[in-house]
């Protein structure tokens, strides 16, 4: 976390192949590094299904707090309140782990989300990535994310995505533009709905 740095980030993903081909998700996030250990952000999430107009899905407020360094691994906690437009609000927490040196960046997030309805269980998920620097301002790697079920039914046949990613910077725009793009192949239950997902993240730092 860079203290006193404002970040404007967009994230876009669209499903390819299968019954849900063309369904997409767009997120717009504004975050601020309060200190070198604390970051706050607000997020608006929009979704679009083929043949329909884009609609606001949810508005979220999130916080990240760096809490420790255990050996070579940085540990942080993430908390989010998501206000869903046409559904049940939910709370989400993440354990964030990162190992980084001059060439390598490895991250693993363990996610727990609880809809604010007593009948709904805590839903578990994960996100992971690993990349290496291959040139100035260019990193190549692989990312994965998916569902882990619930505490009562852990690691069922669930949705998973995995695929290659590329990260690079574009300079000369007045503020550094970070770009991350990749194609995620659908695995397990996710193949019932799509063959994969194209993802594009853009981030401006001020």
C-alpha cells in the first residue's frame, strides 16, 4: 500500500463459449492509501447479460489492513460490506498472503462471504496468482480463482477458472497506467456455463 496514493481501477470480465457466453461484469473502484498499512475503497459493480442493458448490481465499501510479516510473507486482512441492489447484502472477509522479491510475486487469498440472511451459510472461495518479471514493465504469470463450498460441505464439485496473465505499465499519460489481461479457462462446474473468461484490469495511480 502506497500512503496517500489515490487509485482509480476498472475490472472487466466477459464469459466466452457455453450457455452464458457474452455475459459480462464491470467494476469501477476508487481507493486511497490512508497509510502504508491501511487502504480504503468504494466499488460499483455492473453486470450485463446478452440482449439486455447494463445494470448496477452492487455498491461496496472495503478496507485492507496490513497486519504482519511472517518470514518472507506479508499478511493482510480485507473486509467488505456489499449492498446488493436486487438481492441480499453481504459481508466478505479475506486473508491476503503475498510473497514478493525482485523478480517474483506470489499471492493467495482465502475468502469467506456471508449473505446477511440467517438461512444462508458462509461461502468459501480462493484466488491465487504467480508472476515473474520478464522485461522492463512486463510480468507474465498465471492466475486462478474458484469456490470452496461451505464449512459444512467443503471443496464440492464447484466453479474454478485458471489461465495465463500478463501485466505491464503504460507511461506518458500523466499518471502510470497498470494493465493486467488474461484468459481464464473454465474448469469443473464452471464448464456447465462457459468455456472461459477474458479479463482486463486497468489501474491509474495519482
